[in-house]
C-alpha cells in the first residue's frame, strides 16, 4: 500500500494541509497541544529468524511525547492528528549469545477523527478518537552494533480522552491511545517487529 511507505513527516504534512483547506465554520474550534506520559507496551516484540536459532525480545515499559492538533469540522466531529515520539528499553530476551535489541524508538504521525458531545458554553468534555498513522522504528543493538531503522509502516490508533477548559484560550487534555502496527524484514536476518502500546498522555491545549 502507498500509505505504508509514507514517512511520518510526509504523513503529518498531508493532514496539516487538509486542516488548512477545511472551510471555516462560524464558531468552530481549533486547537493545538503538547504533552507526554507513560507508554506501556501491551504486545510489542522483535523476532529475529537466524539460521541457528530464534531470538525474541519483548518490551513492556516506555514513555513518550505527543503534539496534537485539530479542527471542528461539525458540531460532534473534529478532524485531528498527532505527532508522536516513543522510546523504551527491552524487558527480556530469549537468547543472550548474539547481538540483541537493547532499545526502541518510534516516531509516528497520526490522523483521523475525534467524536465528542456538542460543545456549548465550554470546550470541556469527553471524546473518542481513531484513525491511521505512519510509524518509523529504530532498534538499538547491544555489543556495539549500529542501530537499525525500519521502513515506515502503516498502523492504526484508537483512544479516549477528556478535555478540561481552564479559560477561554487554554486547558488540559488527559487521554489514553492504543497504537498498533507491524514492520517486517528490517534487515538481512529477517527481523520482524510488532508494536502494540498504550500512550497515556497529559497535555496542555491552546484553543
């Protein structure tokens, strides 16, 4: 698929242009935000299919940073997106006699929709979000080996959140987003990467 080859930077540009081209609506809300938090892994593994054995690394802990943006396209729907940076170290590995993965970085760009109750006198309220994203992975190896970069991979995200307006121009956003994608054949030994993690984020939002 062509989307699977889009880099996060190109992906974010596409959605940024889409936001700018949306027709202006009277009273519509636009917003940007920046924050971070813990990103525990739910099902993230790296499997290397060597000719003499199988190495598996599983990840659990992690944390990340997130920039979000959006525009109210209808009373209950926002067109929204996010730029994400996630990093973590390995939790455990099946074998210890080879070069194994010792760290993980993920850069992603997401775009989709946000569903929320109709805004009234305040921008405060809960919401659901979901869409697709382009994610690039860097695996750090131990024993002095060079890092390995995976091709951008298409994935999806889904989450819930709550925005609390402090004043008419800013507020706080608390949300949890599940991100999922797969990357294959990251190098000659057939290394495969599968990511599934939950990004729990607290952000400062400007309206």
